[in-house]
């Protein structure tokens, strides 16, 4: 028991593990060996004995069929049954050869069977042919049949003996495997029992040693804890196991605890003073924070009023921007209308120029027509004079000039009509010339007016363009004002948000300060309790 103190607990458990491992390996090795031998036997049964036994059973079962074929050939005098008998004989010989290959230790038995089978088959076949062809006497054939039946019985005896020997070998192999398995199970149970007993004894010894050592250390620590708190006492333990290391660490801990308690006793008074000052500072901080919170609320209220004013400015700037944009649109529309009007006036002026040119050409043509009419009037006057002279000459001629007088009258009437028509046409031409001249003058005045209108329209368009430019500038300025005002509004909102956050932080600080004051009071109580607790130790 004392020896366990000088052996490490780790090595004690390692020793226990080695004992368990060695026992388990022994059991496993033994079971593996027995399992291997059993597997080899089972493989032999599967690959050799069972196939050989099947061949032996087949040989024994086919012999009656072979005899029946020979009997059928004799009774029915059918040589085809002999062919079937030869096929059965060959099948039996093949099975005997396979059995000899599968189970070499019984190869001689299979060969004896094959040799006897060949002899029997040859003699039975010859006897059947002799019966069919009546090559011998009946007595001789009966004697030969009796001998062949004896050979068949010998074949049955050989096959039965072979089958029985193989069956006994199979049973013996199975019994051997079962015996070894039972033996392995018994040995495993025995070794398991020994292992359990050894494990229990060893575990109890280790547990008792560890428990006794721990009880010793616990008793020493209980004496320190339940006494007057003497931190100068140390635990004494003789040993080299883990308990010795534990005792050493506990002594180091007690020594460190002694230093800490001593330092705690020295620091508790200072901590009490600090807690008192901290409580006083927390009260002052709480008062200042309340005053600061009131000021922040005033600033927040002022910022809110400023935000209201800025919002009105934003609304006015937005309204001015919308009106400037509307004026800009109207100015652009007016400029577009003026441009269209100027283009129409220029087109009208061009048409007036064309019409004036046509009227001037018409006036020139009417002047030409007037000269032509003058010529016509002169011709008509000359014709009238000639007609008058012709009438005078016709009157002088008397009866001979009567027809000429009629013609002269007609010519005179025609000349008179021509002169009258020419006079009317001349009057119309004069009136037309006056009207054309008036139209030309009116067209000239309209052309001057249209030119002046085009000039004025261009000046109006230029003025509207300048107005549009100025309105666009005003619109841009209004947009900049609106953007700046909106930015100022957002900035003011951010300032108000920051003030709200600062108010929340101030409230949190106030709450934290209140908690700090409470904690300071609790700290004072804890310091008092700490002083009371540390005073129980002897350092």
C-alpha cells in the first residue's frame, strides 16, 4: 500500500491497462487461431468432403439405373438400352475421377470402384448381347448373370463403404470444430474471469491508495479551513505520486493566497476611501448631467423652431423654382411662336414682292395696251374718215355707187363701234392702271411693313431668347437655393438627431451615474464585508 505512493497514478493505470491489454490480446489470439483452424476445416468440408460425399452418393444412386438399362436391353431385346448403359457407365467413371481429384486420400477407393465398374459394365453388356443373340446356352447365361450380380453387389459395397467413410470424416471434422470452439469458449470465459478478478483487485488497490492519500490531504486542508484561518500552516505529505504534486501545488496556492489576503487587507482601507470619493463624484456628476440635460432640451427646442423656419424657406424656394420653370417654359413657347411668326412674315413679304412684281408687269402691260388702243383709235378715226369719203364718192357715183355706199356705211358704223369700244377699253385701262398703281404702292407699303414686322419679330425673338436665358439662370439659381436650403434642412435634421442622440446618451449617463452611485454604496458595503472576511485569516 505504501509502495503505491512512490508509483505515479498515471503509471498505476498504465500498468492496469497493460494487464488488461495482454489478457485481451491472449484471448483474441487464441480465438483467432481457433477460428482460423475452424475456417480451414469448414473450407475443407465445403470444397472437398461435401463434393466427394455428393459423388459417392451419386455413384451409389446410379448403379440401380445401370442394372435396369442392362435388364431392359435383355427383356426388350433393344440394343439402344446398351448405349444408354454405356453413357451411365461413363458418367459414373467421370464422377469417380472427380471424387478422386477432390479427395486425394480416398483416391484409391474411387479408383477401385472405377475398375470394378468397368469390369461389371463390360461383362454385363456382353451378357446382354449374348441374351439378345442367344450365343450361349441358358444355363451358361444364368451362371454368368449370377456372377455379374455378385459384381454389382460388390460395387454397391464399395460405394457404400466409400460414402460411409467420407460421411464419418465429415462428422469427425464437424465434431472437432465444435470441440475446439467449446474449448475456446471455456478458455475465454476462464481468462475473462481471471481478468475481471485481477482487474477488480488491482483497481481496488489503486483506488484504496488514491483515496487514502486524498483523505490525508483533505484532512490537512480541513484543519486549515475549519481552524482560525492560519495561512502560515502547510500540508506535509511523503510520496512521489500525483498526490505529492497536488500537495505541492496546494501549498503554493496557500502561500499565494496568504500574500493576496495580506495585500487585500492593506488595500481594503484605501478602497473604502476611494469608494467614498467615487460616491461623492457620482452625485456631483448626476447634478451636472441634469443641468446639462435641461440646456440640451432648450437647444433642441431652438433647433426645432429653426427647422420650422427652414422648412418654410424650402417651401418658398420650391415654389419659386416651379414658377421660374413655368416662366421659362412660357418664354420658350413665346420665342417659338415669335420665330414661327417671323418666318410667316418673311414668307408673306416674299409673296408680296412676287405680287408687286406681277402688278408692275401688269401696269407695264396695261401701258402697252393703252398705246395699242391709241393706235386702234387712230385707225378707227382714219377708217371713219375713209368711210365718210367713200360715202361722199358713192353719192357722187349715183346708182353705181349705192352698193359701195352701203359698204362704206357699214365700215363707218364698224369704225364708230371700234372707236367707241376702244374708248371704253381705254377708260377701263386707265382705271386698271390706276388700281394697279395703287396696288403696287400698297404692296410697296405692305412690303416695307412686313420688313419692319420681320425686323421687330426678330428683335422680339432675340429679346425672348435673352428672357429665356435669364429665366433659365434664375431657375438654376432657384434650384441651387432650394438644394442649399434642403441641405441646410437635412443638416439641421442631423443636428437635431445628434442632439436627440446626445439627449439619450445624457439620459443613459444620468442612469449610469445613478447606478454608479448605487454601486459605490454597494462597493462600500462590499469593502466592509471584505475587511470583515479578511480579518478572519492569520497572515
